C-alpha cells in the first residue's frame, strides 16, 4: 500500500533536495503586528530566514510571498484563556521547525512578541525553551511590545506572567522592552527625511540594531554574563545636528520621548548605535562618539558597569541629520511593568476561583515576581 505524503512533507522534502540555505540570523514572529514590524526591519538583509508560526489566521498572504525563506506551520489548537494551559505539546512540532533551519552558521535568533494572545505566548515560550536546551551558544534577542493598560485583565495577566517566566528562567539573552501605546504615538523622521510613525519607527530602530548585531554580540554576551538581560531602548531618529548644536543634545533628546515608562534614567550598561550621513563620516568617528557619550553619561550622573558605541552606520546621503539608538541594561523593571502588574493583580483571584491556575501556580508566580522585579 502506498501512503500519500502531506503537502507539508512534500515541501520539506523539496527543501532538503535543494542546496541548503544556511542563515546567520533567524527571525520568529507569530502575529500580524510582529510580522509587519519584522518585514520592515529585516527585509533586504542577507543571510536571514523568517519563520512564521501564526497565532491566528489574519497574517496577510503577501507577507509570505515577499520572503524567499519562510516555514509556515499551522499548529492545531483549541482556544484557551491562559498561555500556560496551551504551552504543553507544542515543543516537538516547534523543535522540528527550528531544526529544519538552524545550522552551525546561525549566530543570532530574533523573536518578536506582541503579547496579543495566549497562543503567541505559548509558541514563543516553547521556542525559547527549546533554543536554550539545544543551542546555548546561539544569541537569543527577544523584542517585546508591552500591552496597553486598557487591555483586558486576562490579557494583562498573561503578559505579566509570561514575561516573569521568560526573564526568571533566563530564556532569552537580551530582552528589549517597548510599550505598544508609546510606540504607536511616536513620530520621528529618518536620516533621509522620510516620516516615521508608530510601528515604522520601531522597525527603523530594529533595522539599525540588526545592521550592527555583529558588533553588538560582544555587548550582548557581556550583559548575559552579568545577568542583565532586561533592556530598554532610547531613540533619537533623524535629528538635525545643526539645530541641536552638538551630539550630546541628540543623546539628551532620546530621553525626552521614552518608549517605556521609567521614573529616572538609571542603567548598569549602555550601548549606542549611530546612523550618520557620508558627509559627517570624518567628523563623527567612533572615537568621537565615545568621547561625547562619556561626557553625557557623566553629565546625567550615572555610573554604568560598562558602556560602548558601535562603528557608525554611514548612509550615502548628504545631510546633517543623525539617528541614535541606545540600548540600556540593568534597569528598574517595576515602573515599566506597573500597568500590566495591575491587570495581573485584578485577575489572579478570578483565575484561582475558575481553576485556571492553582495555588502552586500562584506561589510560583509570586516567587518569580520577587526574583525578577524585587
């Protein structure tokens, strides 16, 4: 008797028959919002594979056609309110998908999380768990959009417990936190003078990070060794150096419209990425940027364990505009997570009463709270 192969098995066989693609970077996203951000941020960069595991069926089919390498795996599931109730049983299918693409050449894995639904959280948690177990050498960078305070208590409960678990279990080497509400209202301009609004600004910043990730790997590994995996971004996009007077004022501008909620600027590590025009190349060298960043750090009164600046990204354009992306580690998480913590507090008793979680689950979450947030 001849057994017919499924469409997925046929596609996978065809992939194996072709000369294998060996990506250096792999991007994993699961929702329309993270796929939109990823498509803008990483499109056109070489040696990238996009892996899409849809948490719902609303992702535009054009996204799949735009990328030469994507593995779409619809995992059958039942709707569940809490991510912890559907995370079991996903590991093998996700592991198979990841193994199909990872090679010894793969050096960095980006995962984008919008924390929109329980299935996305289950997918990403299991993917991170699998990567930690099987590829400890691989740098895992998690980009998180924290939900708005007006979301349902159950959604905020999921987001809070998921983030505590990911940070507490050290599943990602670097976690960069953005607040969705602040991102959506953010407006800036690119070095080319193009408007950047909302998610486009986020994609633009991630693009700069991706273009420098070879330099950033040393910084990422250092923060991992110091157990400082939670980070926040600071952005100054497309600021005119003539208008601002000097580079320190551009650094300062990044603190005036933060993309997360923090009380005071305190950090144990700082790394800056600069995007400049070709006519500023001789003026804004990496040495000059380091000197100016050192002065700014001293001026604002912080004493990081270490700090650094990447080699500037030089664009072939004549302008006095400059973009800065800062990555700060070792920050106070309490003000950042205050809004979603309130949703967790409101929903936890309901979850207990309805037997969605038990007392052991709750005690485990409270223990993580103390470890991660203090």
